C-alpha cells in the first residue's frame, strides 16, 4: 500500500517529493531496490522519472504540460528472501501534474479619439486578442488603465474584461493623454505562475471644438464730393 496519489507542478523538477513507504519485509535492515519500469497514461508527461534506494521518486514534468500519468515501480530484494523470483509484484503510482498559470495577453490600437465637449465615449472591442494564457480555461481577467493627463477627463479611461474602452471628457478641454494598460488574470502566481501581462500604452486624443468668432463690421464714414 505504499503507492498513493501524488501531485506536482508542470515544468518543475520535484526531487524526492513522492516518498514511497517501504514494504514491510519483516526486517528493517533488509535492502531493497526500487525501479521505475514504465509510465502509462501520458508517457512523456513526467520526463524520465527515477527512484532512489530509499523509495523516493524524482520527476521533471514536461514544460507547459499538465495531466495525469501512472508510474509503475518494482521492488527487488536480496536473493533468497522469497521463494522464486526476487522481484516483487509491480505497483502503480498515480501522479497528477497541475497547471502553472501562464501570462495573459492582449492587443490595443495606438490611438483613440474623441471631440471636446463630447461627453461619454464607448469604443467596443478596443482591446482585442484577449488571452488568459496558452492552453488555459475558466479564468477571468481585469484591466487597469492609468491616464497621464487626468485633467482631460471627468471619468477616466477604463477597459472592461471584454475589451470595451470607456471614458468621459472634461468640458472645455482638449489635448492628448497617454494611457498605460495592464491585464491580470485570476490564475494566481503559485509555483512560479504569472498572472499579469505586459504593460501596453495607447493615446487618447481629444480634438478641439471649432470656435467661431463673430466679427461686427465697423460703421465708418464714407467719403464723397459735394454737388457743384
């Protein structure tokens, strides 16, 4: 009963984590050799696993891979202890390799535009190609947006999880603001996972409202000759 389920993280070498309980051979001093004979389920998931004389397993999960594999291990004892073959029955050891969170990513255009005194602005799908990480499912994302010229807005720029950009311009103001955007997913950073994507920037240009100055013509005296 020394083969129980174990788990590890993908892409990490796990030395002597899966400790196999020694078989009760009747004598504590009896030597035994442990050998990994084969791997089934996903034969390449665990790299080239090995077992040491004390019953410890070392596995190096394949990078960017997760799943379940079964290690088949045999135990050999000194000749003459048991009748017949000295190799005991092969046993199966189930290993679960959990996924490590991968960096999320997204794309954004270089520029968004609005007009002065235009009020609220919504650009659907402004951020595109939103990914929670290669091969991952079931996570959520959140964006953070920071504008360099906050005075241009009464409601600062924000990006929804679906990529929609929204903001509201301040009355009577126009100009250009750089917006720094980052994305974060819900996968966490356990075992070296990465939950924050690369920062990207774009610009919001608020175009000036046309201004017309009314000109009133001056009423000057007109020159003219008198009657002869």
